[in-house]
C-alpha cells in the first residue's frame, strides 16, 4: 500500500539539511531502485523556482510499504529525522487516483 510521509522542518533547517542530504537521498534512491518510490521532494519556503537558498519548510514522500508501521519505522530512521531537521513527521495511508 502507498503511504504519505509529510515532514515539517524546524526553523532555519537549511544547514542541517545540507549536511545530511547525501544520506537522505541515498535512502530515497534505494526506495526508487526497489520500485517503491512514487514521488519525493522538499517544500520551499518561498514561491520561486530558485528557492534553495531560502530554505525549506518540509518534505513530502509517497512510497509503498507493507504496512503503516513499516512506513513509520522507515520515516523515523530518516537521516533528516535523526539529525533534527524535522520538527514533526506525519505518516498516513495514501490512495493514488490520478494519474492512472
């Protein structure tokens, strides 16, 4: 089943994000290689295509896991969680409707 992982950043998270980004992306790439990643990306603080320097307010991941507990366990082991990038992480079942 698919699960939505929504994480909200702490204030001024950019330095922590940058320091932990390679490990965070490696875990996402592993999901992708397994064919389980639907989408993943950050939520920019500002509404601009070149917003990376302004930082991010959170992240969204939609991926397949065997259970809600498995999705929560995976999310709780994310390098961004362990480094304190995220203030809060929510994990919910997700039903993809479109695109088909």
